């Protein structure tokens, strides 16, 4: 009984130590906020995750949806909508709460998103050495901006905005169509709503 109590106490101490370590690591970092998460946003994230996940089964690597904190190369922390790690994931703490080696970032935004924050996030994504591809998915029109790293200083930028377009995410070894990403998303209603705000 004494050994069980000591073991439970040491496990509790280890858990609390991991949480404290995670909090200390995050205190000095600037956290980038999340955008709005309405129905369209959630549909786009789910559609992309299902499409990519269904083609990525059995391959090395992992995909995280929505709540994985990511420490970027410039020290900023964010929680992208989808993060893919092509190899073994590395974390900043033993609690595995803050990923430091994302390979692909997919983030959904709207025309109401803060453009300064979007620019800052994108610059941070592109400055992170481990990120090979970044997709910015617009929730109120059919548009995906795709950044693919060629080398340390060069990225290829592509815009996909037709329902028959197919995006090749080479770092995740898969392809996904715009039709899959935007399935069940009512863009006509979204465009009407965004026009009424202007």
C-alpha cells in the first residue's frame, strides 16, 4: 500500500511538473489568437481533415485538428485548424502540448479576419524551417492560397479558386480537390453576408 501511494504521488508530481513546464514555456511566448469558428469554418476543417486523412492512412506522421498548440520559428504560438507532421512529432514539453516541428499548416480564415493578424501568422508560418507547405482556406469564397517551400528563401504561391482544381500537398503525399474541401459549404449565403457588412 505504501509503494502504491508513493507511486501515485510521484505520478501526480510528474503530471503537475509537466503542466508547470508547459505553462513556463508558454508564458514568454506571444500567442496568436484564433479566428471565428462558425458552421462554415467547422465544415471546411472537417472536410479537409477527412479528405487528407483518408489518403494518408498507414503513412508515417500524424495529423492534429483544431487544438494543437504550435510553436513557430519566431517564438509565436498558435493553434492552426489542421497541422500535419510528416515524421515523428517533437514537442517543447514532456506533456506533448506544444508541437515544434509542423510540416503542413492548414488554416481557415474569412474576409472578416483581422488582416494584420493573418499577415503576421503567415509570416510566422513561412519563417518556420520545418513547415514545407501552408494552405490558407477562405471560408466565404472558394479560394485556397497554397504556399510550397522550394528552399530556405523561395516559396511557390498558388491560388486555387475553381471547384475542379486539385491541390497537391506533396509534404503529406496526398491530393485534395476544392470540391471536397467546400462540400456542403453554402458560399452564396457567405458572400451575401460578407457584402452586407461592408
